C-alpha cells in the first residue's frame, strides 16, 4: 500500500540546512495497522505529512497504492488525497462555519461524484456510526473535544479511503474519550480493510497496533512487528 525509499527532508535554518529526516525506508502492506513513535523532534509528523502527500521530500520517493507521489503535480496529488487518503489531526481541523454534517460532507462535495442528497445521507450515516446521532446540526464550537474528533474521523472515512493517517488522534482528549476514538479507528480498519498509519507518543496505543516504527533524530532506529495488545 505504501513504500518509502530513502526519504530525507531538509529545512533552512539560518544560513545552513537542517535535516529533519535521514534516508527513511520501509514498506506498509495493504490493511496494516502501524504506529510511528519517537520523542518530540524526531521527525514523526514530518514523515506523516510526506507519506500523505501533504509535503514533498528533499530526497527519496513515496509510492502510495502504486502511484509515485513525486511524479504528480499539486493538483494530481490533491486529487489522489481526495480519492485514497483520510487524515485525522490532533487539533481536529474542522471548518468552524460549517455544521458537523456539513464538515463530513465536504470531501464528497469536493469530488463532485454524488448528489448533495447522497452526500448528506452518507455523512449522516457515518455520524451515526461514530455515535453522533442527532448532533449533525451543531457547529464545532458547540461540540466537546471528543465529539469534534469523532466528526473529524467521520470526515476522514466518508470517501472510504484506502489509507488513513492519524497524527496524535487522542492527544487532546481524556483517556476514556481517546480510547473510544481508537476503538473506532480499529473497527474501521477491521471492517473496511483500511490501512492505518498513526503517530503517537502513547506507548499503550502503539502496543495496540500490529507494527511499530520508531524514529530518533530523523532516523528509523527500530521497525518491529508485534501482536497487538488489547485494551
């Protein structure tokens, strides 16, 4: 599903380059459930952004579902993300002027492949799936943090993406609410076969995945498969 080869990312720091990622390589098969861990500043979020096509590497290549992301222009990358990629951010990233239902509909409407009625029906069904029945008319400021993250999760899955990237999806939530979000991600992974790649500081969350890739100072220092630990 995902192949990274020799990924490096440089930024300018004053008059010299700062390398955040150093020749990172790995493969993730379709349907896998993988965590990326490491201390702050290790390059986790930078790597996730590259893998999702939100940024471009300084060196190296990324293949997502057989497509070389680097060979695509920005419009083509955006189209690929709309078709194949879901993304859940720690800070939710909901559009404040849209209701929960409208936020979930946005990816469908951007693709323009279904009617407004069909988009609304799919969005409503997913909101119900994540436990937000009757909350679709509320704006983000009228929802709790856990409810906002569930809206974000429904939005990420409304296009039935082949792969979901999650950046600290429980980082702003209390333990019980965060646990429910993780359960929903895992249910969707099992039921739909969606590949899941998440960044986390939470060792207990990483232990629930099938494989953990550990970064330190921009290098992969460990890449191990393990039996998921149940909650």
